[in-house]
C-alpha cells in the first residue's frame, strides 16, 4: 500500500517541478523587453513559414511507398513506349532498306541500259561524224594524213596512158559481168527467169550508183582531200553492199581495187602536171638567165671594144700634144686603161659564166621585215651581176627589200649550194617544194658554215633593213599622236 502511493507522489513532485520551471521560465519571459518579444515573435513567424514551405515542398514524397510505386509505374510506361518505338523503327528500317535495295537494283539496271544506249548512239554518232568528215571541205589536211605515191611514172603522159588502161579494165569487167555479182540464184513467182531479170536490174542499179559515186569522187580529188576521197569510195562500197545484203549482191574486190587505182592515178597525174608546169617555168627561167648571160657577155665585149677605141684615140691625140695639156691626157689615158681592164675582166667572167654552166654565185640573204628574224634564203644565180637576182627577189611580191649577207663565186656553184642546204636541211621551212630555199637559222650559225665551206668568202652579219626600220619609226610616231590608234593599225 505504501509502494502504490509512492509512485503518484513522485509524479506529482515531477509535475510540481515542471510547473515551477514553467513559472520560472514564465517569469524570465516576463522580464524580456518588448523589443525582444517582438523579435522573438518575428523569428517564430519566420520559422513557421519555413516549416510550411518545407512541408509543401516535400508533401508529394512524404509517402515514400506511394512515390516509389508512382515512379515504378512511370518507368514501366516509358520502357513500353521505347519498346514500341524500337519495334516501329525496325519495321521502318527493314521497309526502307528493302525499298532502297529495290531502287538501287532498278537504278543499276537503268544505268546499264543508259550506258548500252549511249554506246550504241555514240558509235552511230562517231560513224556519222566520220562519214560527214569525208564530205566536209573544211576538214584539215593533217587530219586525214599525208598521201604516199603509189606509182613512179616519169611524166604525165605515162600516167594518162595508165589511167586509160585502168578504165578499159573496168569496162572489161562490166562486160564480163564480173564487176558486180549476185551469189544466189533467185526465183520470182516461181520463175527463175523472172528472178534473173530482177537480179540483173539490181546489179545494174548498184553498178550505176557505185560508178556515179566514184566518178564524182575522182573528179573532185585534190591534193588536200585524196585520203578522204579514198575513204568515200570505201564507204560507198560498204553502204551499197549493206543495202543489197538481202539480195546478196556484192561489188567484186577486183573492180573495187580498179576504182581505187583510178583515183590514185588521177591524183598523181594532176600532181605530175603541176610539177611539169613548175619544171617548165624553171627551165624558161634558166633559159632567160642563159640569154641574159649571153647579152651580158655581148655588152661586156662591146664595152671592151669601146674603151679600147677610146684609149687608142686618146693615145693618138696625146702623141701630138706637148705642154700642160699632156698631163690632162695622161690622166685620161690612165682612167681609160683602168676602165678597159675592168671591162676585160668583166668579159672574162661573163664568158666563163656563159660557157661553164656550173659556175655561178651562191647568195645568202634575209628579209626581217617580210619573214621575221632568223630566216635566211640560200640560192644560186649565174647572172653576171648577182645583185640583179637579189633585187628581183625583193620586187613587189614582198613588202621589203632583202639584205645581203654573202655572195660567193664558185666554179662549181651547185655543189656549194647543196652543201649549204644540207647544213640547214633540218630547219628548211618548205619541205614539199625544194625550190623554196628558205631556212630557219641564226646568222652566227650561217657565218660559221660559210667560213667552213668557203673560208675566203666575205660575210656581212649586219641586217640593215632600212625600209623596215623606217616603217617602224613612222608607225610609232603616228601611234603617238592623239586618236591615232582609232585610225592607224597596231605596231608590226
């Protein structure tokens, strides 16, 4: 009974103690100043607000189990969407790959067809272009190649006779029905005679077409299109045989070769005629030069006779004169003797040139105004005065006169000329016509060659070109004037 009462007494004592402490604290609070009380109230209010904010902030997760369930559900939903999207992506990828593969196969097939079509059309285009080139008069000669002669007849008459033989051979093949043949015996409406008539008509038609094409080709053959004309004959044969493939009609190789032979003969015949005309012109020039040599010889002899008579007359008159006039006659006689000696030397030279056809002068000239620097002409003349030939070269055919670098007299002028030509053969400008004796060579090289072949011959390096340089000066002066370029051409 005592123990049961002691426990409540202790609780009461504790309560009293708490009450006493509360009273003490209350007393302590009562002792606070009003300012401190206000501050405490403010702090308490601030703490309350922060507590409310924290509670509001963490209100959704105050229940951890609910939040975990919510997040788990959200993750599962996202995973399901990802799986669904991945499935759709795989379907789209497989579908797109199949579409691309199909398109690629189709494109490759189309590209193959395009390439095949291109190659076919390109071959047709190249063939048509080649065929058109045969009829294009503007086709460059170098594109068809240089013609190599097939025959070596001496004159045009032999070519003419050979052309006639070839034509007779063609006529013989036509008479023998061996020019155009049919390799199959045809029947028409069950009749071989009608088939033969049809075949003969087709043969005549093909023969006429081929002959007409060849005649046009041969008639229009020139030096710069003979290779193209040869290809035209080949093309004509090929096209006619292609058109007659179903009829099996062909042009025999023998007849075809005779047509080509006629083409080559006609071309070379015309070239031989041209060369013969040039040879005749050269022969006439040489004949005129020989006549000129004879006239020069006669004129030199006449001068010798005239000076001889004047000298004899002067000596006869001087024999009867004494005193101061004798000195004047002596001077006159001395001059006449010099003129007579020069005239006799001229006669000797003219006679040598006229009688010895291999003697003459080799001249080396240049024309910078007409042909530019580094071009020389090396030629030969048998004229008594070689400068006449130089002046003749500088006539109206060129805009400026020639400058002389060397004039070399030789007893065997053709040999000296050939030696000079051989030294510069690699730089010959015209390799087709050897009468055009122009070469690209430096003056130093020409001088060195002349000194080697004719050591005593004088050589002049200077290029005067007076007319050319004066023209340049006047042109520059005219261009310097106002508005000159509008009315005056540019500098050379």
